[in-house]
């Protein structure tokens, strides 16, 4: 198992964008993360994309947007690796995490882009077949620079934010952030859980924390998150487990205990329910 690589890109505040076309026999870069956002357009090729604690299939005409510091990896299907017909071609665009941050945060004209970048923290896979305008913009970006390149980036992000066909890849709580929730009370609970989710946390304890009865809190929490408190905590634990599995510093039993499980049986069950894989299968995928 290779450790999770912290990739350092040649991007600075004075040179915030890096863009290039690619043409490879297959994807080979290992499991990694970087502080920059990244958009990959797959003009040719097929395979699987790992992002956070989940895996998504990609195929010709797809685009994938990764958020800042989201662990990810593109993998060519094993049966395609030696077949020249299945070369991977397309474009990779990376931009600094604070790119136009003030404008995105304060101007309503950029609301949709801001929401898009928040969702990108889970990784987003777009189906771009039939979106000739987006594909054309993506191809232009590596060949431009300066203000023209910035305009094309904004055009791309705005177009992606308007697309109805998209899939979030990682589970919502792979890297939980209270700021992702508009409701202040829920945000307060998430911030509290972020420090205690590997411990025994009871419903009465959490309900009391926000001055609500357990029954009222259950209804309120599910209405705002779409999940029960128990499910939410399990997703936080499994997200943390995925990070530990990718680092290869502990075995599965040790990780189970560190993540708050009394035995490996419930850990394996919840891991499979949330990620669709066993811990061992996940570990193999991020090699």
C-alpha cells in the first residue's frame, strides 16, 4: 500500500491556474491530494475514479471536479491497461483554492459557482455528452493565458454549476464541515460531533446541547440533513476510517477501534453499507 501523497503543484497567487491536455496509455498517478481544485475532462477513456470514501465509474465525455484537499485517484480498468484502443485523452485544469475567493464569497452573481465549489469537496462527476460548448471551453483553457484564461475558467464553472446531470462521489460526511449546512443549529451540532464522533455520543446528550427534546431533535436533524443522527455519525466514522486505510499505518482491527467501534463486525457492516466495499477491498483500491 502506498501512502497518500500530498502533491505540490506549481501554482501561486500570481500564477493561480495550471492547465494542460493529456494523452496517456493509462492513468498512473497514485492516490493523492492537493490544495488546488482540479477539473478533469475525459475526452477518451473509461475507468474508475476514487474520491474520498467512494468510487465512481467514468467514461468518454465525462468531467470530474475535485475540491481542495480531497484525496482522489483516476484508474484505468485493468482489462484496458494494455490495449492501445483505450488510451485516455482529455484536459486537466487546476486552480488555486483561493482563486477569486472574495468575489465568490461576497457577490451574488457568483452564488452558483460558490455552491458548486462547496459540492466539489465531495467530488462531482458530470455527464458532458451533448455539451459541445463546455467541451470547447475546456479545450481552449490550456491554449490561453492571462485574463482570457480567467474568463474561460469562469465560463466553465458557471456552465458546470447549471448542469442538472451530476453525481456527488464521496459521502457527505467524508470531510464534514459545519459551514456546509445553512441551518445554524445543525451547524453547531456538526461542529460538536466533529470533535467527538469516535466516542460514545448519545441522542439525549446532543439534543440537550441544542436545548431540544430527543424526539424533536431527531425530526429536526433529519429534516435538515436527510439522515438520522446515528447514520450521520457512522458516515463520519467511516470517512475517517477511509483516511486511515489509505495511510497504511494501522491494520483494519486497529482502525475499527480508533474510529469508535467496540468490535470489527459492526465496523465491517457499516463500512460496506456506506462505501459499497469491505475495508479490505477499499484498501486494495487505493494502492
